[in-house]
């Protein structure tokens, strides 16, 4: 199983990022998280996703292309 943490500002772009991952076979893992980024004066979102993958893990693996 491989794991990714998707993050972005709290905009529709974040929802699109998560939706794209789900369309590529990733599954939600846990609840989303929200936090205020005081330096940039925005809310930030995070959502963990996982995917079954039978290939050996490699740090060079580009998870977003899986």
C-alpha cells in the first residue's frame, strides 16, 4: 500500500485534487484536516489517501502518477 498526503489552500482546487486522486484509484484514509496558515492568511486543507500497489516501494516513485 502506498500513502500520500494531499495539501492545498481551502479552495475548489483542493477538492479537485482529491477528486482526481479518487478517480485514479486512491482511497480516502482518515478525516480531512484544516489549519490556519497565519503567514499566508489562508486556511489550508489536508487529506490522506492510500492505494494498493504491488510494486516494490522506491523513494523515486512519483506518487501522484500512480
